[in-house]
C-alpha cells in the first residue's frame, strides 16, 4: 500500500475524529456539569433566596418593591386582632338570684315577729329596721357561697354581683317600719302572694339597674287585689328592697371572647407580587419593619440561603450525572456523549421554564394554576430520546424541583401537594412511554398522565376537612389539562430534538421502517433482490446488536437502507440479475470495481437527499468500511498476466473509500451483510459451513483493521458470531444439510480408534 494512498484513506477518519472530539471532551463535560449547577441554582434561588433592596429608614424608595412570596403581615394582623377584640365589647352574664324567694323569706320573718306577743311593738320596729336589710345581704352572701367554685358562675362574676348589689341597695322609708308590726296574719298572707308575683314578674327580665324595675312596682301593686292603702305601701317597699339586679359585667367571659375573637381573626396576608412600597414612598418605621419581616433588607441579608441553594444545585447535578453514567453501558463507546448531556440540559431547562410559567399564573382567583405545569414533559422526552433509566432519575429530580418551584405559599421549602402529584405524573409518563413505537403512543401516555394526575389531585383535595367544590373542579381541571398539554408539547418538540441533535428515537426508527417510504418502495420495485437481501440483513443485524447491547432497532432500519445505492445500477448486482447474465463479464475489472464501490457513496447521497438521519446515512456509507474487492483485483491481475502487461493499479484501487465503521451498529450491519450474501450463495449450506463462513468473514475484517474505530471487543465479536450462526440456521433451516447418523457414527469410531 503506497504512502500517498494510505494518507488519503485515513484523512476522512481524521476529520471525523476531529469533528467528534468535543463529544467526548472532558473539559466540555465539566462545563456542562457547571451549566447544570447554574440551571438548578438560578431556578431555585428565585424561590429560596428573596431579592433584597438597599433601604434606609425615612428615605425614599427608588422603585416599587413587591413581596417575593406570600407572607403574614404580623403588625397588620395584630391590629386586626385588636380591632376584633374591641368589637366584642363588654359581656354581661345573667345570675339567677330568684328574688321571689328573698321577699318570701322577708314576709316569713315579719309573720314570725308579729305573732310574738312578748316583744313590744317599738322593739319590733327596731328589729325590722335592722333585720330586713340584713336579710337581703345574707341572701346574696348565701347565694355566693353556694355557687362558689361552680362551673356556672365564675368567681369574678360573683364578686361583681356582690359589688353591684351592694351599690344598688334599696333603703326602705322609716315610716314603713312603724306600719309593719300592725299587720295581721291574714294581711301578711295576701300581701305575701302579691309581693311574690310582682317580684317574679319584674325580675324575670335581665336587669342591670334595679331602679328600672323598682319604678314599676307601684303600678303593679295598685292593680293588685290589695284594698288597704297601708298594705299596698308596705308591699311596694318590701318588693323594691327584694328587687336586685341580675345582669352583671362578666370580666372573664369578656376576656375569653376577646381571646377567641383574636384567634378567629383571619391573618392579614401580603400576597406574592403585592406592592409593599411604591416608588418614591417614604420608608416609615412600620414599612421598614414590614420589609425586614419579608427579608427584603439588603443590610440584614445572610449568605447562608445562597449557600444552601448552591448545595441543592450541586447535589442534584451529582445525582443526575452519577446515575446517568452508572446506567450507561460498560464500553467507552457506549458512555454518554456530551451531545446527550447538552440535550438533557436543554430538556431540564425547558421543563423548569414551564414550571416557572405555571407558578407565575398563580393568583387568588387561580390558586391551583400550578397543577397546569407540564411536569411530565421532561420525563417523557428523556425516556424517548435517551433511555428508561435516565428517565427515572430525571423524574425524581423533577418531583423535587416542582415541589420547590410551584411552592408559592412557601410555608416550607417543599410543597407536599405539588411534589406528590409531580411524582405520580412523572413516573406514570416514564412507564407509559418507555416502550412506545408510534407517535400515537405519546398521546396515550398524555391521557394516562391526565388520569393518574387527576386521581392524585382528587385524593389530596378529598382529604381536606372541608373541600370546596370550586377548588375541586379547578384543581382537577388544571391537572387533566396538564397531561394533554404535555402530550402536545412532546409531539411538537420531538422533531426539534431529533433534527438538532441527530437523535434517532425509537419512534422515528419505526416510522422509517415503513415499507411505504419512497426509498424503500423504490428499492422494492426496482431491485427486489436487494430489497429481500436488506430484510434478511435487518433480521441478522438486529439479533447480533441486541446480543452485545447495541441498538438493534437502528441496525434493522439501517439494514433496510444500507444498499439503497444499488438502485442506480441494479443489474450490476447479482441478487437482481435473475439469470439474465452478468454484465461484469464484459467489463474491465477496474470499471466493475468502481461500480460496486460506488453503491455505498451513492446510497449515502440518496439518503441525504431524502433527509434521512445521519446514523442511517453512516450505516450506508460505512458498512463496507475500506474492505478489499478481492474478486475483481485477482481478475484484473489474471487479465494483465495473460496480456503480458504491467499492473498500473494497486490494491487501493479495489478498496472501498470508507470511512471505516464508526459505530458498533455500522460494523454489525457490515458483518451481517457479508454473512447473508455468503450463505445465500451456497446451495445446501451445512452448520459447519455457516460457522466457518461467519468466522472467516469476521476474522478477515478483524485482520484488515476494519473494527479499529468502532470499539468492538473480541468478546463481543464472539457473541456476534454465535448469534449470527443461530439466526442464520433459523432463517435457512430448510436448506441446511445436517450430517446423517451413519456419518456421525463413522466419525465417532474413527475418534475412538485414534485414541
């Protein structure tokens, strides 16, 4: 091989490596991890680190200052509590003194003294002057003693009653005491009945002032059955002294009511986004204290919250990176590339952006707008574009982020409600989409997200002690809409990621495998032999790829298109000749070689013209690598020898231009392509022939350094060989000849003789 040609052959590989260098660059990887930290930090700092302002007392604010979160205005709440307590006023409680019992006791004492003939009338006057007022005091004292310590009346109320009763005591006129000793038993009996009725009637209503009821005594007495003036005058005075106030100021009840009113006062809230201070407004002491309570004063700000948010960001980044690398395949070529991490960064940024937009929609009218956030969007995209395991860990992080970002109330760092719902929808999305094979699967997954998310929200709302119907409808409605919005966004964003990052998702690959694709239809109609060959190669390569952990679906679809370049000159390829003669028999071997070699480049160009993804084009261009067309080389050498001329060409003129396979998938398709063609050329292949052909093809390519740039290991090549053998035996089962029993017996006897 000449130096010149060797340099030309390696040039494309060098360019490819240089172009792909940043994909595996360690420096770029560190930069991306730093960007993840920045993303998490700035997305959380707006919630956990409030903005502060340089404020001076009695100075003017340069701009409107808004509340960064919902918070209780302690000073305004205290003022509202005091106002509520003032509105309670004084509470008066009624004490059931049963004043009719008091006047009955007074009449009983009068009857007792008047019947005692041993006491002079003048002495009786002195006794009545002393005993009747004392009887009132004793009655009240006995009532206080009887109810002391009871639950009905507090000690403060009883003390207040004694004080008020003493202050409103009635003084009977002096002449009445001189009239009482002259009463007979019959008069006392009739007066007693009238007095009891009048006192009962007048004290049956609440009385704070006894005098109010006492002024009505005369009218009721005059309307009674008492005929004598003396009787009426005595009953009036005894009734008046027996009428006591029964409604008193209850200090304890008043204090309890004031405390209850304060407790029932709704806290005055400063809503998120409310203007606390207007531009140009003077910062008074009360405003300064309010800003301090909201943590908006720059001079009082601590750097600890910022450090805490930074630690959160670092933990999230390490968890994502560590789990992402842990779940990647073991070989260096299967490690996650920087392209994948860039895409993952963009997905996280988009999902976090939608969370913040939903948080901004929160208001008093729409308190459950946070449920509209399409949290499951990121989980779906990661699962579809990367893999299932990374989708799971991303779902966990999205759950934590949602519980922080959507936590508008900010009573705690995490909001359990949003976190729980985010976990339900994220993991539902991953489980529903990870085996999707059609675009319609995304819509089905979105509906599942809507249903499971709505059930989660409904459960949270129903455990509320008093669920509001309006709140229930709003929260469930937002959640159901979120699932549908997620599906729409995923369907819209998938093509962007697939085109921008050259990602071939399972959905895209399934779409490309549709036989109605223009290129596949062209392949079927113009080169049916090649089409059938491509289907067989697809079956072989998919099985081999799955055996070594490569992308089996990519191998299958890539196989369908790998020989599409043969449609330019179909009859020059043996599978399409159908016994019509081989045109190569009449061509110069160098021309024949150039036609055969051209199909790889022609196929790649056709795929590019039809805008097929880069990995499919790479398989078409790289599946032959830089392999050597031995048949035409030896034919050319034989013709030159027969003609007696010198060779004006080298082996490089009979090699494919490459590049060599850059991925496991391209290498596997190349092996399967050769194996299928070689086995098909045999009339009645045996197991030993198939095994030998597969081993020879792999060995020849290995010796020719065709696997140097795709990181296939020897162990993986052994697995590929074994899988291809099993698959080929299954595909060509009816055509394979197995040794009969006689031959096996002869072999066994020969072995035993030799031993």
